[in-house]
C-alpha cells in the first residue's frame, strides 16, 4: 500500500498514470494508494475545462486545474478529500459498472464502520441520504486495470459548488459532461469532525476484508520515481494537457 501524496495535483496525477503503466514492467506489484490533493479541480480526460470549471474562481482561490488520464466527470479536491486508487495487472474482464460496484463496496464497508449507511448509485457513485459522497473513474488497458475514487470527508462544499458551477448549466459541447449531483461529506453525515487518518485506517481494513488480502506499506521504487518525473515534466505540468487535453509525450499525443 502506498500512503503517498504530493503538494501538487499535477504530480499526484502523474503518479496515478505511472502506477497504471507499471503493469507493463517486470517488477509490477498490485497497488492500493491513499492520497490527498491540495485544492484542485480535476477534470476527466475527455472534458472541456470551460464547460466544467469556473476558472476565474479557481484563480482567485488558488485552486489548481488538472486533467487525469481516466474518463468521467470533473471533481473538486482539497485536504478534506481522500482519494483511493487500486491498480492490478491484466484487465479483469468485468463490465465497468461491476468494477465500480466491486471497489465502491470497499468504500461503503469503511463508511459503515465509521457509522454511515451508504448506497451504491450506478454507474459510479456512493450516496448518503440521496447526496453524493463518493465517485469513481477507471481505465482498462490490455495489461492493467486501474480504478480510483474520491471520498468527501470534510471537503469545502461551498467552494466545490462555486468552482464547478458551469457543470450545472446545459451547454452545447462535443465533450463528456459531468452529471451534477447534490453532495455531502462524511463529516456532515456524522455531525462531528472526522480525521482523514481515521478514514484511511478503516478503508485499509475494508480492502483487506473485501478482497481477502493483507496490505503491506511500501514506497515508490526508483524506476517509478523516474517515470513519474518524466510524465510530470512532459505532460502533467503542461497547460496544453491540463486545459485542452493534448500534449506531446514521447512523440505521441496524450
């Protein structure tokens, strides 16, 4: 298990793609990662930033705008949001909705231990009292299955609604649109403060129980650090990628 975060959304997302690509390497290890971003809007790979994000409010509030390599809708991250990633080797041959259901059941198990009753809402959300508390995205490659989600623990939901306000409007675009849903946080659902570390602990226990495995803490290897640095420099630090969804990496468009 990697409990590893950077103070940059761009580096955190470069690490996500690094972990997916590591399935091609001889030294691959199935990985569970728990991580936290600074204030950031993370858009899906096939989205139009202008249709999803209020860039002026982001600039006023020092909110980074970053693009991940997986599809799906735009999400808001801050230090009250816990991100949860699972990477395995080889496509599971499972329909995408079933994959979301499988891994979000881990999140629901952790929420149950924390005292919150949640439900799976297809295709890729967890609801508490009709409000969204977690959502997920995935990428299925020939050699890997990559899945990640965000869990609203104590997120600033007021800022979330402001920076994502364009996603509520119906606009004409050929890009993937976010589905606007009312949100809540774990802290609001429980009516008391919740520490991220407490959620990490319960999530790790739920992974072990649901998947029947034993997690071991680990750190990044040197080859992963090198690939992360390359992806960050050539792709994730590029406005071309983050704002428009294209860049040149190793001579190819990303």
